[in-house]
């Protein structure tokens, strides 16, 4: 993950059963390219051993401010002067209460207080029982920690280790990694609302059968995630895919082109940017059968009359908000040849400021691709890379073009 690559992260564990998730979190941060130094409170060592965390982080774990390994005996200073970020996960109710008061009676709280606030942000991933989370004291502490400049992440909802169910679970490790990536990503789309359509559509033939296509939705999901990382408020209108909803993104699942059209039209009204990556079926059957079409030995092969689906992108790009030039529309052109020319033609015919060309069959279902960006200014090529990296480059391009576009709106 680009924004985490090469970053030095102090991963702090305070006491709580969610410590077991910190092992996976450590592994994911390292997989994303970070260097992880683990620091544990005494309470955390009751839940998971430093041996586990050392093996996963490949660094010896610090658990005491009296650790003689630091030649100057100032581990709290040394560790934070080298760090790009301190992440406390899990952050217990007690640990947050301590931080709030600037108490520093163990190594982890000491280094949170001693870190240079400007260059080393503090991210807290709370984890506790739902009653503890809802308690006014905890909520007050969370609000004040925000005020003091910490990033206090939300909590998950669901079953808790104590057997109760509600708010207070620590976020899943992958969600915390996304939040950390967001802290490191420049907020080039802050204050903007981005709408993304993604995946295939499914056009019913009868209640059990239908026609669809091979779009995986990966590019659209990667774009929604990249827009969120850049500070945007993101809505993803998705056709049927098996992908997890990206962190921070509001997702609306739809099936048919007509459903997608209605959802996109309604959200486009409040958006600044619309990125249409969905592979919308060009046709649907005029009249889907109400009951399952039966096959018997002698039944005739069913025939269907098809009608064209609306072109969602063209209709939104020609809609009132876009006509007032306040909606920056981006289309994707999946071509099989002459990508540059076809993409330019499609850009003009759909009336959108930016059209992204790619070779359709060379990307369906894959994790990487290469793209050609065609706008008023000219053409630029994004060489083959993962869809995640391409999404970040494309979002950067959109963020750069947006102010000039909106000025003329
Ligand atoms: O015309 P074509 O399908 O090649 O255009 C592709 C672009 O138009 C994509 O951005 C796609 O999401 C969008 N599109 C749409 N509604 C359709 C067909 C395409 O929004 N019915």
C-alpha cells in the first residue's frame, strides 16, 4: 500500500481481549510495507505474549520504560523521534482516560505524551465492552482526545467476547490499516462528494435466470476507496459482486440497470464527481417472465425481445446538475482496439470531461491494468500497475482537474 510503504509505525497494545487482533494487524501493516515497533503495556502482556508480537514484527518488543536496551534509558524519546505514527490498538477505556489527562506512568502512555505532535500523529483504535463504550466518561474522553488532535477511530458493532452484543468491538485489522493509510494520504478531495458506479448489472429473464457480464467491480471499488483515502465523502452504487464494502464508503447494492440508474440519479444531485465504472448491460428483456420458464422435453426454446437500457453516464452528464457544470463526470471505455481514438470519441459522444480508456479483455477480473486518460487538455498514460495504485493516480488526476472545472461551473 503506497501511503504506508516505508513508514515507521509504533504499534501500542493496551490491555483488552482485542489484543489477539493486534497480531493480525501487525502482520497486515508489515505486508503493506511498514516497519513496526511494538510497545505493550503490562496489562496487554496478560492477553498476548511479547514473543508473538516479536515474531510477527521482527523487532524485540518494548514493555517497560526502564528497559536497559536504550543506552540513554529514554525509550519513550528514541522510539517516537524515529516514528511516523503511533497506533494504539487496542486502546482500552482505561488507557484513553489516562492519555486524556496526560498521565504517563508506563512506557506506552509516556511515549504518546512525548511524541512530536506535528510529525507523529496518534491513532487510537478503541476496544471495550458496550457499556464501557457508551459510558459518558468514555464518550467525553473520546471527544476530548479528538479535540487534542488524536485520531480516535470508531468501533465495530456485534458480538463481544463477554457474550454481550453492541458497540465497542475493535475495528477489524484491515479496517485499521485503511484508517492508517488515510492518515498518511493527502486530503486532496476533502469537502467533495464522490459517486462511483461499479460492477456488472443483472437483467432478469425470469425469477431465477438472467444475463450479466464479467465485470468484477474491482476498479470501481478501488476508486471508491482511493477517493475516501483522499478525504472525500463517497457513495458507491454497486451491481452484484462478491467484494467487501471498502472502509468509509457508503454502499448501495442494486441489480438491474434501471435500479442502478435510479440510484445514481438520486445521489448525483448531491455529488461533485461521478465516476462511472459499472459495466451496465446494454439490453434487458422487454418483459421478464413472472414465473420460472419451464423446460420440458418438447417445449420450444424460449425467445426474448430485448430493449436498450438507458445510458446512465450520458444521462447524468446531460442532467441539470452536470449541465450547470457542477458535476465532474468520468467514464470508462473498455475497448478492444484503437483505444486512444475510441476513448476520445466516447468522451465527446457522452459529453464528459474525462474518459478513461482500457483494453477490456486484458483486464476483466484481474488485479492490474493500464489506463489512458483522455480529457480536454490531452492524453496521459498510466502504465500497468495494480488497480489500487491506478485508482490512486486517477483520483489524484481528478483532484487536480476539479478546481478549474468547478470555477467555470
Ligand atoms: O458506451 P459504453 O458502454 O462503451 O460506455 C462505457 C461508459 O459508460 C462507462 O463509464 C459505463 O459505466 C457507462 N455506461 C453507463 N450506462 C450504460 C452504458 C455505459 O453509465 N447503459
